[in-house]
C-alpha cells in the first residue's frame, strides 16, 4: 500500500472513529500496516495526538456554556456563598437554601445549554430516577432546575469531607477497613443499578468520605447526559481528564455506547478497589492518550498481590475478574462483586476462581509469547477442563438448600479448588521461562502434568478423568501417540468408574483414542472405538456441544476412511461434517470447518484433484489465521499440506519457500527432533528432488530418517515413507544400489504396519518392482506389479495414472 | 472578508514608534480581560475601569522605558502584576470608605471570600486565556470558509462526532477532520502571535 493514510483513517487508528465502509476507507489492519512503515503518517499521527490537548483546552474555553465565574450567578431560592469545585462537568457552589437555612451544594452544569430537547428529557428522567435512590452512601439530589441563562443545575446535600483518595492519603487504615469502605460504595452502586441508574463516571473524586468515615457517592445519573457524547468527551478531553480515563471501562474507551451498562460501573469499581489496595492504577497512565487507551484495551493488570505482598491472593482473582476486558466475564452485579470481597474478608471461598485461572494463563501467554505460547494453549485446555468442573460444583452447591449439605459440599469444593489451584500453579511455574529457560516445550510440560495427575487427583475420578483426557488429547495433537494412549486409557477408565456415566466426555476421549489407533495403523481397533464413541454421543441431548462432538467424531471417521484408501468416502464424510455445523457457536464452527477442510484436502490430493485441494487448504488457512495461533499445530499442518499441493502443481519454488518457513516454525514449536520436523524435512527434500537438487535433497532425507529412527512407535510409517521417497530419488538418478535397499525396506516396513491390501505398501511395491526391473529381475518385478495393481485400482480407480504406470511397466516386461 | 491581524510582537514594536493608533489597538486588544478580572475581584464597574486604565498607563510607561523585556516573562504575567497591584489599592480604598449602599462589592464572589494572590493569578490566567482563545477563534472565523469553521466548531467546541458533522454540512468525514486539523493548527499559531510569544515558542 503506497497511499498515505487520510486523517479520518488515522482517527480510526486512534480509536476515535468507527469508520464508514461507504467512504471507501481501508480496513484498520491495512491502515495500521501502512502507518507502521510510513514515517510521514507516523508524524501526522503524532501531530494529531499532540493537538488533542490543545483541542480540549479550546473546547473548555470556547464552550458556550462557560460564562460562569464572573460572579453573576443567581439561582432563585438559594444564596450562593462560594465556589467549591470546578470540573469538566460543571462548577459546584456551596449555598444556603433560603427557605430552610440548610447548607446545600449546587452544581451548575457546563454542558446543559448545548443539549437537545431529547437529551434534556432523558437527562431529566435520569435525574428523577437518581433522586429516588435512597441509600446512606448515595448523595441525594434535593432539587433541580434551569438558571436564568438556561443552564441546568442540581441541588444536592452538602457533604463535608475529603474525596476518597484524599481520605485514604490522610488516614492510615488497614486493608480490611479499605475493603469495608469499598463494600459500602459497591452497595451504593447496586442500589442505583436497582433503580436503573448507571453512574458511568465512578472515580475517587466522585466519592466523599464524611467525618464518621462513611463514603458518599456523588453524581449518580448525571455523569453523562448522552453516552455518545460522554465517550467523545473522554476521548477529546482525555489530556485534561486523564483521571477519568483511568477509571473508564474498555467499552467506554472503545466508544461503544451500546456496550455500556451496569458492568461498566463494575469495571470502574474494580479500578477503585485496585487503587485502594495497591495505591496504583491497574494500567500505566503515562505517555500518549492512544498509548494509554491501548494499554487499557489490551493489557492485563499486574496481580495486585505482586504490588502489595500482604494481599490475600484471592483478591487478585476478584479484582482481575472485575477488570476483565469483556463485560460478560466480569461480575455481573455490584452485589456479586461485593459478595466476593466480603468472602475474602471472612476467609470464605470466593466465586471468581473459574474465570481467573483462564485469565492468568492468557496473561501469562501474552507475557511470554512466543516461547511458551503453545504450552499455554495446553494449560488453557487444562484450565478449561477444570473450570467446567468447578462451575458444576458451585452450581450444585447453590442447589443444596440444607445447611449441612452445603457445608460438606463447600468443604469438598474448597479441597478440590485448592488441589486444582496448586496443580495449576505448579505447572505455570514450570513453564515460566524465568524458571525453566526459554525452551520449555509442550511435551515436557505434558510429561510433568501426566506424571502427577494420577496421584494428585486420586480421590477425584471426575477431575482426574478430565485432566488425563486433556493431556492425552494434547499428546495426540503433538504426535506423541504412546503417552497419549496411556493417558486416554486412564481417562476412559476414570470416566467409566463414575455414576452417572459422563457420556459426552467419554465419547470425546474415545474419539481421541480412535485417532491414536488410526495414527498407529490399528484401523480395526479404531473402528470399534469410534463406533462406541458415536453411539454415546448420539445419546446426548442435542446442543452445541453435542453437535461439535459429533462433527469431530465424523472427522475421525473421515480420517479412518482415508487411511483405508477410501478417499471418495472420506471426502463425503467431511462434507457431511461441513453440512452439519451451520449455526454452531462461531468459534467452534470455524475450527471444525477448518479441520474438515484439511481432512478433505488430504483425500483430494490422493485423488490428484490438486486444484480443488489447494482451494480447500486456502479456505482452511483463511479460517485458521483468524481463529488459531500462528504456530498452532492445525495451522502448521495446513501449511504443510498446502505446500505439498504446490509441489504437485509444479509450483516448486513457492512450495520450497513455504516449507523452509514451516521447517523453522516446527523446529521452534516442537523441538528439532520431533517427527513433525521430520515430516517437513521429508516434504522439503521431496520438493528439492522434484526440481533436481538431489544433493541437498539427499541430505534432508537423511536428516528426516535420522529423526524418525529416534522416535519409537508410530513414526516408523513416516520412516517408511521417507525411505521410499529417498529410494525413488536414487532410482531416478539410476543409483540402483542405493535405491533398492531403501525401496525394499519402505515396502516391507509399511506392509507390516498397515492392513493387508492397503494402498501405501502396494504403491511402494510398484517402485521397488521398478527398481528390480531396472536391475533385470523381471520375474520378481512382474509378480509385485501384478499383486499391487488391484489394490491401487480399488483405492485410486482404474484410470489413475499410477495404475497406468503399472500397466506400462508390465508392458515393458512383456516386451 | 478581509482579515486584519497583527501579532502582538508587531503591536508592541509599533508602541515604540510613532504609530498613533497603536496605543488604541493595544488597549482594544487587552482591555476586555482586564476589565473582567477587575470585576471578578469585586470592584465596581467604575473602579474596574479605573484600575484597567491605571494598569495600561503603567505598562506603557514601563514599556517605553524599556523595563518590559518579553524574553523575561509573558505579557500576560506582566500585566497581571500591575493589575493586581492596582486592584489591591482600590480594595484598600474601598475598605476605608464608608459604605453607602450595597454595591457590587457586597456581591458574593469567589475572590471576596478568598482574595489571595495565587488564586487571583489563577483566575487571571483563566480570563486571559479565554480572551486569547476567543479573539483567535474570531480571527480564524474570518480566515476560513464558513463550512470549515462550522466543522471545526462542531467537532472541537461541541464534541459532535465527525460523522454527524459531515452529514450536517454535506462534507466527507475526512474533510471534516481535515478542517478540524487545519483550524487547530492555525489556532495554535494565532494564539502564539496573540500572546506575543511566537518567536519564543519556535
């Protein structure tokens, strides 16, 4: 992209502008990319940011609502004594209500005269609601009206005392006292929410602590008379209102008025409590406005206990939940937030564990990307598993009405929680590059986890089963089939011992086991396992989860068909999966779609429908780039398959460059000796061979073979394939002495691993026969070719070029 | 509309020379905020006029004697010092004078309650700045097209979202942002010139 960014595009980049597709503007990513590489646009961006402060200054001064302060303010019925405070919203005066002699505060709104009739009505309605909030911690509104020059004013009770931050600075109060102070504020907010009034601008400056130490929240309902305006205000006046910015929720900063609701106040309460307990704001407010906004939107605050070591770690969980970026993941009510704070004070278990563990891993992953990113994916899987179980426990608890039952359940929950928590923390500690060096890899993490799950969770088969399932599945995804099978069998065992049977989990574990059995070429076993999984899955009630599970089992079925050489059938099964997933939860749908497309592509390749295969992989890749991490095994697998197709299509240069990239990524993710690295080496060598770079190819084949020989178990089929490919290369170079042992070993090895009449050994035998033929052993060659032909016809059809090749070889023999 | 604009630096230079109307132009430019400030400090209208006149005369004398060196302080700060002195003196006179009737001095104002120099200075700065910005905006209004001025005014002063302004004025959003950007840049420039600090700022 060479065109410079327009100012409106830069404003979008700064988050000030939603953009309009009809304006022909580019998408945000494109703009960002351009700006990152264009010093001119960067300078312009800097200029815009610099102008923000000046603009807010101009606005403050030139606002038509400003002309207060010349001493002429008069409000009938009140005697103004002096100005108390001047802020962005208006000016507060101390006054006396003449009829009663009562001391009051009058807030004259700066922006009132700008409001439209509609805005004014809404504002008045909200003030009416706010005036009905009856709570000892809410500063009540006594009266409202318009000044003679048409500015809105509010009369409130006059509260004498410092604001919350001032109070804290002047009083040396304990953590518990701070928490109790916060509880009163949270209850005040809840009372307002129950009246349908949001605050939208909670901050220490809006809370006054009176002489008896009671907090009083000011300005309910008048925080913003128009949400959109409020967002704009925060943005345009950010230079001046950094204080406000610190307490604004991500949805406010994103300028998304539809997303603002009670949970926006929950976020601000979270910031308040964070500051109360640590003396710091959750995010660094230094630097440019857009930098601050970006940090709030993207970064996760430090654990409060890392700042104030004496804090109960449960407060980390509570606060980080309140400060979740996604409102749906926060406390949903101020009462729920307060309930957990009270639980911490009273040393009871809190309800927020669930979200926070996922959160911690995410945070960890973000901090240490990419070194342990994949390890964190695994941890997330584990945590997801644990979380689901914890929720179940909590819900069961809620259902238990009787006190003793509740006590027992609570104790059980506490014990489970603490076991989960320590297991999780230990694992997290081990993948911390600070402790284990930068190269702690997923497999090592899994080895640690699998070695400990059995013992740590021996009294909880439900937890044990789920964790072993997750670990087994991860091993599988990484191609470590032997430990995968051990964990899966243990998981299945633990699940089968439960009453009632956890059908969904069991079906899922069986599905993964079938995958392991397929990969290790035990296709008959895999059929039986998968059949059982399917039956269990069909017994489940229809739901998104059930449909997702069924789709995954269908994929396994497709894979098994493929392994049997039933390519057309395999494609049909994947198509069935694609047809079945419409309307699933978006992320699930995307992932399943990508998996189905990859599966389909593999069979299309075998049928030599290369263009279709390439198209399929491109579609899958497009999805994976969106929903998976850059180095996720699925993404890498798709890239690998795609490169193979490029080779098949004769686009060897493109293929090679992708394969070199892939090789590096796989080495980084899996380690240099992993079978996936071997596969890529093999593919790359094959590509080099195709364009005649024999020497380099031979070297890479050797490296791949060495890797496969290192790995026991399944990789021997990989070994056979690589030896076959290397043998073919030597055959093409007429190096028959080198080719023959490799082709022979490949054919024999694959025949011993795969079922009788499998197409792979048949195909390998064809090449072996070709080599024998070149050596002049016509009899053996003819026998091998004759036996292989019907197998390949069955798998590939009688018009396939490989079958034609056999026919031409046989013809040669006959001549 | 033809736009007459002179920087304060030029105006000050002309005060030194034989430009007859330079004094008048200087007074026109700076009298309003001084008057306003004097009123805020509790002076009656007549007292405020006197105080402003005193201050301007003192300034011009000092300036012609070469006592004002703009590299050593801004014009505003210099005028404040003279102005506050004058107001104090008026307030002292006022306190000694017998009260005839409730006048403006009885008005409840910020400064009658808290007349210390720091706060007075703060209030002066506000008034001074407001006058500067308002004058510069008035100048800007004459310099740019009405629709661009409106775009600037709506987006910057009234915080109306650019899309809404664009729709209202029949401009593209980008044009609205461009107008806002140029207006703010020009306004910054005018502000420096108005305060006589443009060379110092560069």
